[in-house]
């Protein structure tokens, strides 16, 4: 039984075999129904559009069946006081894989410690979102042909966003990576990530202005303000919006990514730029999640 709990657990060989399978699904589809007779349960304690539906679509395309609940905090026995562990003990007896999104940072590990089936972390609190980072990395490789040597700017709410954390962990596996963390000082990336990057020889810069790197990066990874996770009103801290002028200054081959949903940090007029890769990125989620499911069950 294999779980997907955090990005660090993937090595480069595993990532490349995952990406080959994802590419195969993207270009040739899947005809042999490897998930026939298998049940995926999607258990979401936090809202989701792309993650839940792409996982469900992925499992259906692989010939499997899907059950589950969104708003699990209210629609499951959690509202009656049942612990996550008890819920997982029971649900894992009915399922072959549980795709879990939860409010708490250690929820996926807690679930895996008692589960009878594979657990996939679909985002836990401000911790990690490993499957998002895999589809992000797949998109970088697909669009730029190479991951080694890239310069990326991760922009926005880096303290409360989990996708940037997982992507930083994955990039730490590659060579000559430069990560520019561009954020208001109160929303800057946490020290644990910086310690990890130092250990893996990743060059990083902490910045609060996108102008400083706009013309040198290969990827702008924009994120929204995680308002629902802020204790205080930090709305004045979020001023790192892309503009058509900034996009003009980017290198021609460079791409703009965003895990979505977006608010106004990427204005709609940027959608028609050839640099806008965020909808393709979201679409890639299907193929990467098909490959993930096919490899763990
Ligand atoms: C992200 C998440 O849930 O962390 N969304 C997603 O899964 N694509 C990003 C976000 O909510 O801002």
C-alpha cells in the first residue's frame, strides 16, 4: 500500500516515470481500465473545484468508481464528534484509495497511520499539496522542456499557501534552480522551506517586488491571498498583481502559472497572452492524477 503524503517522498526517477505515464494518458488516453472494480473515496473537509473533480474524473477514466463527500466536516460524522482517525478506519474498509483534503497540517499523516487503504493528500491546511506540485512540475517540463536550471518567481501569499511549499520541495530535487520568493514580509515563505532549500543547494532570494526579477525568470508562479486562513485582515498586504505591462517585460519563452482559483492577482486581459499557462496547468491535473492513481493502487 502506497500513500501520497508529501512532495519530499518523490525522487526524480519516480517523478519521471509518473510524467511519462501522464503524457501517455494525455496523448493516447487509457483503454485498459486499470481501476476496474476499485473505489476511490473523495473526502473533502475544505472546498475544492479542480482537485476533487480532476481526481474523480481521473479515476472514472481509469475504469474505477467514485464515492465521497465534500464539506465532510458537516456531512460526515465529524459533526457528531467523530475523530478523523475513526472516520478513516471505517471509510478505508469501504475504499481502495481515499483522496483527503483537510484543514489540519498533519491530517494526511494521521489518516495514513490508521488507514487500510492508500491515502492521497489533496491539500492539508497550510502544510502541503503534493499532487498540485506534481502537476505544476509536469506543466513546467511540458512548456519549457527542462526543469534543471530554471528560475522561478513564486509570488503572493507564500506563508499561508500550501502549493508553493510543495513545489519548492519538488524543485529542491533538481539542479541549478533559483527560486525568488516575492511577497510582503508578513506573507513570506517559512524558514523550514529555506532550510530545506539550503540543504539541497537551491539558490533563493526573498523579495517584495516583482520588478526586480520579472525579466529574468522562466516561470511566474502567482498565488491568491489565502484570506480564509488569516487571523487578522491582511488585505492591504496583497499588492503583488500582474499587469499587462509586467507581462510585456517577461522573457518571450517565460510562462505564468497559478494553482487557481485566482482573484484579481492575474487580470483577465492576461488570459490571451501566449505566456498564460494556468488553464493548461489545471487541465494537466487530470493526466497527472490518472498516473498517480494508476501507480499507487
Ligand atoms: C489550491 C489549494 O487548495 O491549496 N487550489 C488548488 O487545489 N488548485 C490553491 C488555493 O486555494 O489558493
